[in-house]
C-alpha cells in the first residue's frame, strides 16, 4: 500500500519537510505513482516506527549534514537511526524547530530590509510633499498679490471713469460727504 506525504508524515509523527529530509538522507525511500506524485510504502513507514535494535544507532558524521542549514546539528541527530520511536520523534522535533528557527531568521532579515526600504520611501515622499506644498503656497501667495493689485487697479480706473462721467461743475465742486 502506498501513502501520500501527508499520511506518511502523520503516521511517523513528523512534518512533511522532515519526511523530505529523511528521503534526501536515504532513511526513507520515495516512489512515484502513475501520475508522478511522490508516495511512500506503508511497510517502510511501519519499519521506521518499529525499528529493531539491529539498526545502528551511531550519529551521522559531520560531513553528512549541512552545518550551514542546521547550525545546532539537530538534523544530524534526527537523521541518526534510533531504537526508540519516541527518541526518533524527539530528535525530529528538535530538527524541525532548528529548521524553523533558521527559516524565521531569514524571513526576519528580509522583512527588516523591506521595512528599511519602506521607511526610505516614506521619508522621500514626506520631503517631496513638503516641497510641493511650499511651491503651492508660494504660487498661491503670488496669485493673491496679483489679484489684489488688479483689484486696486480696477478700483482706481472705476473711480476715474465715475469722475469723468460727472458733469463739469460736479467735477469742480464735488459734493460734501
């Protein structure tokens, strides 16, 4: 009977990521079905769950695991054959935690760089907004000054036109207010 990755991982009490690590380490064999999907033999999963003491329980050598991926060495411990399923699950749990920690640190570094870019963009946009606001304020002041000047000129012309429309004696003797 063939199991999919999710079911095999569930039966072993590990994550699918750890299952893939076991496949890469040669601890578990992966087969493909007619559609090319990865499958695992139920007998092999059962063998891993009930390993007998004839299996070697020596840890992996340093060059058998990638120290850059797992600085704590938990992957080496998890990949080492064990006589006890509980010990195997505990080692796999440590490996998963270490892998999640590395992944979280990488994600944190990416998020920090994104945050720095956002802050830089924010500062640039603030400065651009201030500059545009100052330009608009300057233009508005110039327009208001020009409008006031035009209004004063119009007022002066209107007064001259009104005086010109008066009869000559009113121009010479304006009415007293």
